């Protein structure tokens, strides 16, 4: 399995893109950025977008991807997959012909460039060549993490979350787990903000890892670019052998 890091941050900075991973060239895991990291030829190969939740830093790239498809490859389609309430938010608040065109009707409602496919919570679903299980996590709006597997190896993706439990339980039961991809957003001094907004600090991550499967590499994403240095230094102090901040632009192989 190949994971390309299109964007690894919890917001936008100069050259720092919001969170998105591309698995085996076909499946996005969140879509904070797409066109900022992929050529048009790469964009039209994307078939699915697993969306953890509807916050803008996880969907902005999906808006522009549908625009690219409508103009340059209207015969292609990207299917947004996620929990029902997440997809409802996208339909109601984003692709509503106000904030952005309703690309689920473009070029026509029968063969649109955007489709929505709800996934059952804790149910395993076939998404392209992958197996995907959404697990609810703790954020300010309906949000899931994902367990992603290709039949041999896989990873856990936390989505945006504060301290959580079910995801780690599922991760411990998973076979072929090669990496835990988990958010950390704010430095330790912003503990109050992290708790209020459903995010982790390095100190909170440390406690989460006590619940996670041991001996699995931990890849951090979603650090706020405005607070990157401070957060990265605190992460390095926890366990620099095990914890690695995902490098934007890099492709990881499991
Ligand atoms: Zn976010
Ligand atoms: Zn969020």
C-alpha cells in the first residue's frame, strides 16, 4: 500500500497544505487539498474520497477536485464516502449551489462528477480495492476515523479527535496494522483550547498511545502550521523513535 501525503497540516500556511492522504493513487483519506499537490492527470485518477468530517480543512480539496473533473473529465466521478451525517453536511452546507455548485448534478444528475456513499459506523465496506471501516471519534461535529486495509496490510487514521477509545480498541484487534496516523493540533500550553475543540496536544497524544497497539509506528498529522515548531519540539520529547510527523509531499509504503 502506498500513501502519498498531499497535505499534512490542520490549516493552511505558506507551502503548508490542509490534511489529505492519497492511497494507491485512487482513494483520498480526507481532502483538505488535492489540486495543490496533484497534477490534473493525477486528480482525474481519484475515484473515492473518505471524508472524516465536514470541517473545511478536510474538504476544500474535494470542492476544487469536482471543479477540475467537471471541466476536464466530466465522464469521471469521485465518490465521497463517510458517515451519513458527514455527507448530509456536505450536501446541505457545501455543495448546495450557494457555497459551491452542486456537483452531484453536474454535468447531469444521472452521471455527475460527485457522488455520495454513506458508510455504516463500525461496518467494513469495500471502497475500490480497499477495505474501510469508519469508527466514531470525539470532535465537535460528527466525525469518524477510518481503518483502511488492502487485505494484507493497513493503517488507522484518527480524523480530528480529542481523547477517544473505540478507535484504539478496533486498532488493537486489527491484523496487519503497519501505522497509526493520528492528529495532534496544538502545543501543550493550549490544552484548554484542544479540549474545547476536540483535538490533541502532544501530552494528550502520549496518553492516547497508552490505549493504542504497542510497537506500531505513530505518524502525526494536523499540526497547526502557525504553531508547528513548538508542537514538533514537544512531540519529539515524547518518543522520537516511535513518533514521526508526516512529511507533506512524501510517499510512504506499508
Ligand atoms: Zn481539521
Ligand atoms: Zn475538525
